[in-house]
């Protein structure tokens, strides 16, 4: 079944995590001259399958031939094939800003926060902070240009790297001047430093200074599913990855509570994206009980109190338990996203989100569907 465009019945909705399918030559065009020989590129192997080249080498975590299905939301055929090419498989609204605005109009969405596709694939293979920052700068320049004439309805979000927190802080300042409304980092880093560690404080301080949020977004990681714990069969690995990636994101989030990051930066706004939202209540309950039992709280707030004060989480439209817990946890903390056009989320999001929204009270619904995103990201367009 092909992706079917449907109109969402509620007004004021904002997609908090949509994606673009970048042009393959983005990095050749937007990298500074000295880095162009190391640009990300799409190549074709001797077997006819496309692959992503990162700093002169094939990306180790990108399955050959899979680039052609990155925009296949709603497709019945997810098989990589030599004739299924990335450039020929970018659906409506995924690669052209005018098309994306038209897609928003047809689906009755006010705006979309935009995240990358090719650019979420390289960091698993890059350990050099200099080229990581260069790749990020190139993407950020391009996405700002992509969104520039949209009247604020296409919202660019800057990509940053934890390999160089000081360099990322400088890039965040440049990107915000260029129009970006926030930033994101991947759910791991090669230095194995927890996200909330003080070694990242330069970046968090800059987020507070600029009054922009930062979010954790899942990406390809250099680690196998449950590495060192279980050996998942290769042909079943994707099943394990669905929850393994979420657990990595959860550990990154927990580090902000456990390492005192929210105390050091009480104005930091931190988001968790594309990992579901239904788990957050159970996690906060457990953290609260643990810290109370072991007398870790002292004068600090509970995890739930920190979360309500500073955090937000993106729910998937197809979640069925999450909408029943939103008011209990805090309606100001929840947003939603389509993940369009990536194939790992269902194309039925309009119907699913309608069911999700119908459970909510009118006041909570208005916050979750769009009001929270406008407030958190300081969006100023007219509805």
C-alpha cells in the first residue's frame, strides 16, 4: 500500500519530528573546501547496490541497498534491490520545501520540525571531532536554506556532536543565528561519556544562553543489539533493536537526573524523540522510589519534578497506553511526531493520532497536538 495523504481533523497540530531526504551531494556542496574530499557520498558497488560512503569508507552500519527504502513509509515492499535507488525513491514532500508545505496543507498541520535522514547515519563511523563538526555544519547550513522561505512552518533543527562539546556550542550559536530553533544529539557517543556529564556543560550552557531546547534522537549506533549480553541472530536483529535503542535513550536521559545536570542548568529544556512516550511514567516512578529509598534526594527535586520542569517527550500516534497517562505525568511535557517518510513507523498516523487525541481532554489535546511545541521551541508563526 502506498502512502495515502489524509486530512487530520484537529487544527493547530505540529509534527515534532518529521524528516527530510537530503540531496546526495549536500556535503559536496556545503562542506568547507578543505573537507570536500571527505564528503558523505552515495556510491554504487560492483554488485549494483547503493551504499553510503563516510569519510572515504562504506558506512559500516548501513545495509547495502537500503538507501532506496528510506522514504518507503506505507510500502508493502521493503526489500533492497539494485534498481531501487535513493534519488528515485524520495516521496512527495520529503525532498522539496514547496512540496512539504503542500503536504502540511493537505494533512492540516501547522508546521513540522525537520530532522535528517542521511545525516543520522554517519556518526556511528566517525570518531574524528573535526570532521564530525564539519559534517554537522554542512547539514545545518543546508537545512536552514531548505526551510528559509517557509514562513516558519518548516522548522530547522541543528545537528550537533558530543565528540566536541565546545565546538558544538559554537556551531549551535551560528546555526541559531541562521534560523535553527533547537538542536539534537545522537543517543551515544564514541567517548562513552554519559550525556549529562559535566564534560558536556559548555553545550548545555549555550542552549540556556540562546534559550533553545536540545533533544536526544536515536540514530544508527556502532553497537550490536544487546552487545556483550546476548548474541542476536543477524536475521532477527531488527526485533531486538526496537527496544535496545530505546533503552540507550533512556540511559542517556537518566544521566541528567543522576549527574545533577538539571541542578546545574535549571533552564535547560531537554527532549527525548522517536522512542515512544508510554514508558516515561513507569521510569519516573522507579527513579523516584529508588532515590527516596536510598536517601539520594537530599535537597534535590524528584525525577518526576525535574521532568515536569525541564523535559519533553515525543509520543508515537500508534501508542495506545500513552494518552491515558499524560495528565498524570504532566500535559506540558508531551508532543507527537509522524517520522515521515521513514518506513519504521506506520503510514496510518492520521487515523492513529485521531484515536490518540480523542482520549485527551480539550485542554490537554491542544497542548499535546501543537501548543507544547510552539512554547518549547519558541515558534512564532501564525496558525
